[in-house]
């Protein structure tokens, strides 16, 4: 697994803020260095949970499509970084 997109849909039996806190705890684990995006679908509680994630530097979105698009942008950025680095190495020769 190279990256993670978490999809959460609010239900009556789960607390979105507790889910968000668990995500933050998992990301803080020093052994985990993966890009992550989160989609939280629901009401006001999900919105508050997204704000909590954002404050903790975890990108959170109200739809799965936006979370997936953000992950795609991360991958494009990294790919372009590698491309530029490779081109700079070739030009030094």
C-alpha cells in the first residue's frame, strides 16, 4: 500500500469526531509515512470532524471524488518532482 484514502459515511452508531481522532492517532504513528486523504459524508458532526482533521494537517473533503482528486494531485506532484530531478541530473553530465 503506497497511499490511503479513507471514506467515512456518518451513521447513528459512530461518532465522526472519534473516527477523526483515530485517523489522527494512526497517522501520528512514527512507522507510517504514507500520503492520506479523507472523505467524510454526513451532517454537522462530520463537518466538525473534517475541521479537526484539517487542523491536524490531514486533508479532509466532503465527497469521495474530491478526496480521490486530491490524492491524484499528490501523485502528479511527486511524479513531476522525480521527472525534474532526473532532467537536472542528465543536464549536469
